[in-house]
C-alpha cells in the first residue's frame, strides 16, 4: 500500500483486524511463508521485513530498493519467470526459464532490457 501500511482484513466481518505500520515507504510485495504463519514484505524504504502474525516485525534487513520477493524453493515451483509491473499489477511477461526450480533473478545493471536468472538445473541464463 502506498500509505506504508499492511492491513489484515477479515472478509467475514468486513473490517480490518490488524495493521502493520513499520515500513517507512510504500509496501511493494507481501509473500506468505511457513504455511501462512509468517509473511515477508518489501518496501520503497529499501527494506525487507519478516513478520509474525503480531504487530511487530521480528526480522529486519536494510539493503537496497526491492521490487520483489520470492518463496524458497521448497514450495511448489515450475521454473517459470513472471515479470510484473508492480505499479499496475499487470503481468508483462511469463516464460519457462529453468527446468525445475528457479531460485533467483536480477536485472542487468546497465542494460535494463536484460534479466539474469539461475535455477536448480545448475544454469545461469541471460535473457533479452
């Protein structure tokens, strides 16, 4: 959310039941982990936070601006790379990048039309 908050919404009661407001910039992504007992968020404040279902985050890492986060490979994985426009939430491109699990991707720092991926198939690939 642009207002720096994460809200937990009860769809049955149609109300907010919990707010998480420790980010200092817009929240970009929320990824659920540990059978949905925890979640990871990324923000324009250049941080990634790992949360319990309580109002205080218990792990904070300050790094670089992070437009994405991904689950660890022990969840369902098909080797696909999905490229989203996070501002419009539209899927821009989707393709099979690796056999098995894709474990990472990063945009080329100088040629921004290129992305590099790596997978459990032992390959590192440059895509244009």
